[in-house]
């Protein structure tokens, strides 16, 4: 089977299209060659605008409001922090800019929030667990 690359216009075999979980067929609309070329030439400004509807100045303002650190763990990192946004709002059709929540380190954005699925109840249960571990009550007796 083949598919048309939206960038170069060439018809290529499906194996030349990378994964894209956002698409119903699970494949990117660009062939891997075009995707690689785009990653190499796309500026950070353009990625921020296309992905989140914000400018570099907006990102800098968000980071400054957070004191230059991750909004959750308050850690400073030697790399640029991730822009965290609400995927549920994005799927609901809310403008991208209005889905942005803040800037997070990779650990908080890619592990913590992804692991709990942005579920406040799970995070509250985790806080309760850390404050009052059940084993401590049992082992103290």
C-alpha cells in the first residue's frame, strides 16, 4: 500500500511514514524524509506557534511568572522546559493558546502528568498516601 506525502507530493510505501497517534490510521501525513527535513529547519518560534498558539515572548513570560523553574517541582533545568497543555481541551476544539497551563520539566510533564492522566483524584490520593503511609500505622503497633 502507498500514501501521498503532503509535503513532497510523492506517493510512497507506508513504511516510509512514521507513527502519529493523533491520526486515525496512526501514520504521519509526511514521509520520514520530509519530517526529518522539517524538524531540522523549523525554528523554535514556529514550533511554539504551530503546537500551542504562543510566541517565544509568551513562553518567556510564562517562565518568568514561574520564577524560571518548573511549575510543579520548582526545579531549574539546563534545558528549555516543556510547554504543558490540556489535551482534553485541545480535543474539545478549544483554541490551542487557551490550553496552555505552564512550563514543566521533562520529568513532571512526560512522566508525572502522563502517568496519572491529569487526574486530580489520583494526585490527591498520592498526597494522602505520602502524608499518611498505611504501612506506618501497621508497623508502629
